């Protein structure tokens, strides 16, 4: 027993305090099997490795975002709560949000059996309504091949899951958010630019409806857009936490300072049950323009 614990202490130095506790338990509890101890150690090590990964990723993300020439550090730091760098990445990590920004009646990702996973994969693959809409409009034909490419990549999700366990929901949520970011967010941004920048009503209608079809699909796979609108303060209800890219536009109107002028991409999130059987949120950060004081 002692040799096992000593070897594990050397291998997993960062959790030696926990191992010390386990060794004390082992000395005083004869019935505690080595298998149980190994299981506890593996769980602790897994949590620690996830923490270290998150920490490194957040540090890199903070450097990248604050070095962006469009990033307004003064606005970002205005609220004391925003000095915590852990709020930077909304695409990978769980964050707490105000109830006013999150709807109550949304579906939560819970995959407890292989049948439930297969049913969810069917939902992911069902982009038929988007493709049908694009086929119905001459403006949409050029987008069809890209939506089909998204479908091919989303089908690979079954290769990411070896077995159903307590971490399956998080793994699936992370994969889904990453694929959406890679293949669908550009279309949502393009739709916004299309209907806000076009002079032709027919083009405006096409892009608005294209956006609606994408959002309907996202809701069908439990990915929802956040209730953030133009005119809201970037510091209201921790809204600043939801945006990956915050650009600035100068104004001499004091009433507009720190308010959102434009939203190119609304933040999106997926709810899921984590390994501790608690509800968590995984975020896809948005893009917005905020009014800042002239000079």
C-alpha cells in the first residue's frame, strides 16, 4: 500500500496532499481496496489536468483578446468584476449568467444511453430545412455545399465518443460548439451583414430568413442565442462576458457611452448536465460594437 502511494506521489506531485489523505485512509481502513484508491486518484488527477488545461487556455486567450487593436481595455475594465480574467473565453468554459439573459424553458443536453446519443446525432444531421430554403432561392445556391460540408463534419461526432459516461454530455457539447464556430458562425455574420448592408428588399428578406433557418436548427440541437439587444449597456448583467470580440465606435453623446451599437453575432450557449450532475453552460462568444467616449 505505502509503496503504491509513494510511487503515485512522485508521478502526480501537484495532488500529493490528496494522496496523503488517501494514504492515511489506507492505513486505518483495511477493507479499502487498492482499486478504490486508484479510482479516487484517477478522478482527482483528471480534475487537476482539466484545471491546468483551462488555466493555460484562459491565459493565452486573455493575451490574444487584450492585444486586439479593436479591444477597448478602458470599457472592459470599467466594471470591477471584469478584472477577473476567467471570463474571457466563452467557447470552452462554463460561466454563470444572469437569469434575465437565459431562458427558463430551454432543453438541456442529457445523454445517458446510446439510444439518447443516437437520437441527438440525428438532430445534428437534420439540416434539411436549411438546404431546402437555400434551394428555393437563387441567392442560396452558392451556400448549399458549405452546409453539406458542415453535415459531413458533424457526423464525425460518434468517433469522439467511445462510451457513455459522466463526461459524455460535456464532450458532445464541446464538439458541437466547436463545429458550429467553424462552419456556421460565418453564415450568421454574413446574414447580418447581408440584411443590414443591402439596398434590395429581396436580398434583405433572403438573409433574414436564412438567419432564421439557422437559428431554428440551432435550437433543435439545444443551442440558443442570448437575449442581448442593441442599446443595452455592455456592463449590464455581465453582458461583456458574452462577447469574444468587442469593437469600439466613438461618440460625443454621453448617454450612448458603453452601450451596444451593433451586434454582428449574438452569443450562443448550450446547457448540459456535467459530470457532477449539475447544470452547466458552454458558450460561443459573440461580436459587437460598443459606443466609447470621443477622445
